[in-house]
C-alpha cells in the first residue's frame, strides 16, 4: 500500500473503531441513566437517531445512509489524487465518520439502511452526537482552515 493511502486509511479506521466501541459502551452503560459530567453542559446518554447527524431529518435513515455511501465513494476517489496533508486527514475523518454511522444503519435495522444510529454525547446546546459525527465536523473545520490559509488575496486574484 502506498504512503498516499496508508495514513488516511489508518485515520479512517481509527475513527470507525473508536466510534463503534463508544457506541457499544453507550448502549450498555447509558441506557438506564445519564452520566452527568458537568451539569447543564456535558453529559452522556443513549439516543437512537433514525435521522441525520445532530437529529436532523428524522426518519430518513435510508436516504441519509445512501448519501453517506455516495459521499464516502466520492471522498475516496478524491484521496486518489495528490492532496496536502491537512486535506488528506480531513477526508479520512469524513470517511471514518460516514462508515461508522453506515455500520449502524446496516446492522441495527430490519430493512435497507434503516437502522438508527447511536448518539450519546450531549454538549451544552448542541444536539446529541457521537464520535462519527464529531469526526465529520472536525473535518469540515480543518477544510475551512485549509481553504482560508491557502486562499489568494484579492490583489493576487485580480492580476492572475
């Protein structure tokens, strides 16, 4: 395996493994009672989310699952091209997050991609989420930082 693929696949695999382990832990330990770490700010719970990240699009699991599969395939194809390290890490986080939630949709439902995703982290006013959701959001922030750092100033664009 080339170095181009090794690091991103390792990052994606790490996200999937941590996501699955933490979801299993939540399913065992947080079903009966929430674990409050910081009152009114951070606690752990167990929620089955049939929609998209952060509780959006409730009941649309199969559509969200198909979209996640398509996005994963597109991002993997993008990783096939030469990319800066920050982009490669961000794309790996997206792949890991998407695959982590796709696994729930496949194995926790009765029909095609209709399984609910386990969410378990509640942080302040942010809707309940999981490691996979967090990985995708961190990836978006990394891509925004990268775009901001590599943008051309207005004067450079005008003369190009």
